[in-house]
C-alpha cells in the first residue's frame, strides 16, 4: 500500500472540497435564482469539464499552467481537481437551492430581509444536505480521477502521486498485489462517501 499516495489524495480531496464550497456556492446561487438569459450558456460552459475527456481538459490546463510554472506541483493537482469537480458540486448545489419552498423565501423577504440575508440565513440552512452531498460526491470523485492528475501533476512521490496514479504504477510494474490493495482502499473510501450521499438523499425525501 502506497501510504504517501493515500495522504496526497486525502489532502487533495479536502483542499478541492473547500475550493468548491467557496466558488461553487455563489455560482450555484446565481444559476438557481437569476433571470438572466446568460444562465443557459453559463451552465453549458460549466458542464464542459464533465463531458470532455480528461485528457482534453488536462491538455488545456497544461498550456495554461506551464507559463506560471505550476505544472507538476500540488497546486496544479488542486486546480485540476477543482475544475473537474466543479460541475458535479455546482449542479448538486443548484438542485438543493431550487428545492427550497418558495413560500419560505417569500415569507422571509416579507419580514424585511435582503436577498443576501435570505440566502445565507434561510436557503443555505435548509439546503445543507444537498450541499454536503455535492461536496461528498466531489470528494469521492477526486480519489478516482486519473487523466488530469497525471497530465498536470505528474508522478512525484509524496507530492503529486495520487492513489489512482499509484495503482497505474503498480500495474505497469506487474505488482498486482499492491495494485489490488490500493484499489480496495480506494473502493472502500469511495463507497463510504457514496453511502453518505445516499443517506442524505433519503433524509431529504423523508422530509419532503
């Protein structure tokens, strides 16, 4: 088992989750409640990393990060993971925000609260299971991402070698036992987070 790769993967997943919360929540709020016609184009643009092959996203990131000398660093991994998972997290946030009963929102506004106060004190509070589900899904997906991580992060032990890259290395060197162990750990971690997501969704359905 490559414990260094496990540590890098955990660090990457935690860091990218924080980035997605900071960036994804405002973006999702705008998408969920805006009346702008640009919303359709913006959502389509936001989903591009999700539908494009990871090698395509990795190639463009490589071109963008090379001039600033971030290629093959943890920062490159973080940027890549955040971009790849932004569609997953943001869509989950949008669905959670739109699921909040409009009568609650209108009632809160009628009491004199601003739209900003209504969002942070009411909407976000009521939609936290959906927000957490989006973050958990992105966290789990980070463990399985390979293409972008390899292209922009490389394979530096203790710095940019993630669990997926470690499995690839083990297979390449015919060390199937180590590959099997790392894969099982990765599978277990992802299963735990997906179970949490399923539990939260069931909890939301029970409240509906």
